[in-house]
């Protein structure tokens, strides 16, 4: 469906930008975790969740 709106030239440009956009998305995600309360975000990661529990 997207190919119908984009021509072949723009489709090739979009495919070339996928790795760059995914890298910037990953950097943005890490930056978001760094800038916010990272304990709150890491509670949703299943493997790390068990390591963050405190003995009350």
C-alpha cells in the first residue's frame, strides 16, 4: 500500500534510510532511559526486573 504512494526512487531512498533511522531510534531510547528514572523503566525488562528487587 505504501508503494502505491511512493515512487520507486523514493522507495529506494526509504530503504537506504532504515538502518540510520533505527540507529537514531536506539540512541534516542537509551537517551530517554538515561534522562529519566531508569529504575522505573528497567522494571519492565523481564531479565533485569528480578535483579532490581530490593529485600524489604
